[in-house]
C-alpha cells in the first residue's frame, strides 16, 4: 500500500511573518525584565555589591529565558496550525519525516552549550566574590545568632555590639557568622546575601555596602518559638518594633567612624590602650560647678548618689568626698584633694566596690573633669 507522505520540505506560508511577530514579542519580554522594578521580585532596592550583580544575573536569566520561551512556544503553536490535518488529506497521511539533519543537530548542541557555559561563568564570578575573594582592605566583622537576636563583633571593640550593626559605605566587608546556640541564618534582603549561622562552624560572606540607609536583618532559619522576632520586617505584638529585631545601618565613612568610636568608648575597659580622652595633669582652674552638676546628672548619677559615703549605688555617695573629715582618703588611698579626685576621674580606679570608669569610658574632656571637680567641691 502506498503511504500518503508529504514530500516537499517547506515552512508554511506564514513562517517569516510568525518569526517577525515572535521576534517583536521576544524583544518586548527582554525589555520588560530589564526594566522591571525590584518590587516585582518582592525585594527592596539593592544596596550592596555583589547584590547588584546578582540582580543583573537574575534579570539576564529571566530575559533570555523568556525570549527563548517565546520562540519555542510560538513555533509549536505556529507549526501546529500551519501543518494541521486538512479535510482533503488522505486518512493515513503523515507529515514530512526528517532524520539525521547534521547541520540542525550541530546548532542545537552548540547554542545551548554556549549559553549554559556563559551562565556558569557569570555565576561563578559572583560566587567567587562572595566566597573566596580576599579584599585588600576588608573590614572583618562577626555576627552571632542567639535565641532570639543577633550580636555583632568588631575589631578593637570589646564584647558584643547588641543594638545595630553599622558598616561604612563602599568598604569591602568580610562577615564571619556563627551561632551561640541553635542554627540561625543571617539575611539582609537589600544585600541579596544570606549565610547560615551554625554552632561550631564559621561561615564567611564578602560584600561591599554601596548605599547609606537602614536595612532589616532577618533570621531565615526556624530557631525556636520566638524566631519571628528575629526579623526587622515583622512588627511586634504591640505593633512597635520587635525587641529582637535588628537593623544593618550603612553609614558614610565619617558617620561610621563616629559610631565606631562611640562603641569603642562604651565597651572600653580600664585596661584598654585606647587613646585617652584626657591625659597629663588636668588644669582645675576655672571649673564651673553649674556645668559640673549637669554633667554629673547625665554621666555619674547612675552610679553615685549625692549623699554620704555610705549611701552606695554602684560607687559610694559623693557629697562629702572633699569635705568629710571621717573620710580623709579617697578609695585609691590618696588624700581627698581636688587634684586626686581629678586623677580618679581621669584614670579610673578598680577597688573593693567595683570599677570607676576612666575618662575615656565616661567620655570626659579635661574641661569636663575640671567642671565636675568644681561641682564636687561645692557640695557641703
Ligand atoms: C559604672 C559606675 C560608675 C560611674 C558611671 C561613675 N563611677 Fe565613680 N566610682 C564608681 C565605683 C564603683 C567607685 C569606687 C571604686 C572602688 O573603690 O572600688 C567610684 C569611685 C569614685 C570616686 C572616689 C570616691 C571616694 O570616696 O574615694 C569619685 C570621686 C567618683 N567615683 C566620681 C565619679 C564621677 C564624677 C563620675 C561621673 C563622671 C563617676 N564617678 C562615674 C562607679 C562609677
Ligand atoms: Cu534565629
């Protein structure tokens, strides 16, 4: 029996029209992905590198993927219509049978391979910058996950910074993360970066903040009942900020330096070799008791009462420090003179009661010390 087999290899009458239409659609889809706002991806505007590269790669993949999709789906539809069975066809008619078209096979191997290689080069480049690159002037910072908050460690700041994480704009950062208890995950959506915080393991990511601003940090690994509080994106029960919610603040270099210095002082210990806010002998002439009283209220009253020596808060009551004859010597054993009080304010002192912070830790200038001593001398 003779097969009713179509013979001529042709593409159909509308092929080039269809191709042109698909080309236009493909260009529209490319332009669409290239211009789509970040909000379409449910993400905030990007504020770091390689976050911006990651966004570009995502857009490139979406653009090329949808252009490809337009052609594949478009031709399936076109050929299904152009070569549909017609009422005039014989009942056993079959289409053109194409085998072993080497030219075609070569191209459909080369093109996808080249495309996948291109994608891997682009991805590996970004991956390398996050995982392996060693920036020459990188700022090394640590973040620890706790149930249920993050803490941050900086070079030459004692202990852990607990409220906000600050980073300077345009400085490469090497961030080491780990956990103090269970597994957490550190995510800054505006940076497009995430790292698991695993107890006993340090994970490292590298990035450069590019835009000053406040960005939410989010824990993205379920870490216990109050996991949800480790997200600055989620409001607390009372609609206010979550207690465990922390922000990453990208500062201009000047503001960062100010913040860093303030943290150094706030976390300073007596033994620190910090540049002293005050050194040498303090000139006590011209001390203003009125200004000293104001300073005392903000810097000292948390630890000292204006009362008798025995009225202790953290340190002793200071009302009689220069006038109480039953208390001729200061806690460091020196005679109670204005100069020796100034020395304690300047250098700090650790004795039986605890630690009297030094001038750096209390951030006192020489003028502040003179004013404070004048105030203490005025108490009777
Ligand atoms: C963090 C708590 C704390 C703060 C803040 C603090 N002090 Fe003290 N201060 C102490 C302690 C504790 C002692 C006693 C140390 C010891 O002998 O163990 C002390 C001792 C002193 C003494 C010696 C008292 C004596 O009878 O010999 C003076 C004077 C003094 N502080 C002044 C000040 C002034 C002025 C300020 C504000 C600038 C201030 N302190 C801030 C904790 C503090
Ligand atoms: Cu967590």
